[in-house]
């Protein structure tokens, strides 16, 4: 199994378990995230953690060895739409969702973390929206969520630069909620959260969701997905991926 789901003391933890391929997303992990969404709506769940195994990578995005087989706009849209739907469902869960970024998060990995309410970033982690280096945009809704999260110019710069940022830089621009130096920092974060009754957290999450509904967040994500699918089909993207995969093989 390429993921695990555990519930302990009201906290449901989803762990991507593909460290051999930098915890890249494939169809099985996507199905696992869909299962997480179903389970996380149980009344006993007070918060959700999304993280990954190992210390090297939180998520390197989509598994290019699988998704590079998608050549056309229509083929790409199917994959992008499925992941964007699950991330929208994660973003609109009725409880706080926390990404514990245990290592590098790039591309789609950054999108997953951005869809969460909080991002606890380990001090060695580096993160970035590097999709631009592959001649595409973010395509799972992450660009839209980043615009919701950061000041406009900081969000646009992070997307357009297509580079990775250090944990300190991520904290400075406001993407990281906190930097994690050891497991006690994570424990302290949740200990503080638990001082407030779960119903209060749910009530505040409802306020956010009302705003997102009013501003058409889901439709804005859909437009992001469709634009990425158009770029996916172009030769520039396929050539960039080929070059990237060739570098890895050498």
C-alpha cells in the first residue's frame, strides 16, 4: 500500500508512503486521498494531518513515470480534474487540515500542502511551485489556493519564479505556518489546538467555507485545471518532461 490512514485521539493522519520515488502521487495515492475525505467527515475526527514517510520528501508532485503517458488535453484533464476535486474536498473538510511537510514539496506536492489550513514545515524542507519549468501551470487548484493564502505579489512571484524556497523563506512570505525543528514542535501545535473545543474549530472553518462559496472558489479552481490541461498537450511541456526524465536517468 502506498499510503496509510490512522486515527489517534481524534486526529486522522494520512501518510504518503512512496519514499523510493520521493512520495510522488499515482492513482493509488489519489484513491487514498479520496478515502481520507470520506473517513475525515466522521464526527469523531477533530483534525486531519497530511504528511509522508521519511525525511527526504513530502511529495514531489505527480509521478511523471505514470502521468507522462497522458499526451492530450483531454487525457490530462481527467487526471487533473480528479486530483483537483479531491484537494477541493480536503480544503473544505469541516475540521482543520494540517500539512506536516517532512521534506521537499515541489509541484503538485506544494499544491497539496497549500490546500491545507496550516503548513508545519520541517527546517530542512524546501518547497516550490516548479511547474513553470515544465511549461505548465499548477493544475490541481494550488495556484488558486496560493492566491487565497498569500499577499497577491508574493503569491504571483512564488508561482512565476518556479523555484524552491527554504523553510525560513517560506515562513517569511507567510506560506509556512511554523517551522518544525523536532517532533515536540508538532506536539505543541496540536496541544495548543486541543485547548479549544472541536466545535469551535468547526465553526470557524464554516466561516472560511462561506467566503469560498461566495467568491466561487470551486469554479476558479476549475478554470485553473482547464488552462493547465491546454498547456499539458503542447510540445513545450512534453519536451520539458522528456529532458527532465533524461537527466534523472543519467
